[in-house]
C-alpha cells in the first residue's frame, strides 16, 4: 500500500509548487506594470541614479553581487536618487526595489 501512496504524494507536491510559481510570476508581472525603475547609466562606473515612478516613500533597494551576497541596502527617499558604489568591484549586480506596490529587479553592470 505504501508503494502506491508515494508517487501520489510527489504529484500533489509538484502541482502545489507549480501553482505557487505561477502566482509568484503573476505578482511580479503586476509589480512591473505599476512600478517603473531605471538605472542611469548602466553600465556604470560605480556612480548611478535610480529613477522610479513610485510615489510611496516606504521603498527600499537591495544590491546583490553575482554570488547573491547583499552589498548595499538603502531607503529610497526621492523619485530620483544618486547612488555611489564606486568601492565595489566590476561585475554584474542585481538591484531589487521593494515597495508597497511590489518588487522590481534590475541588472546593474559596474565597469570601471
């Protein structure tokens, strides 16, 4: 009897995971429609501007290196903010902007 229940369990878990993945993708897509984020210039020498149409002051961005290590996090206080990360190495970084409207992820390249 146990041999027959195990495959059924895997099917149920796979279905729940698939539904969760779809819901997550829909939430991210909705956030992208509501929130525009620009990184200027990109590639950057380490000094760049984050522009957002997000009117809410309760926003924060997180900058991760290629290994997923958090290298900077900062509150967003304006719709256009100048950021200095000239101390970071050249490479690709992931910038995540989080607000009440959702999360937007952008790629940032630092090239000196």
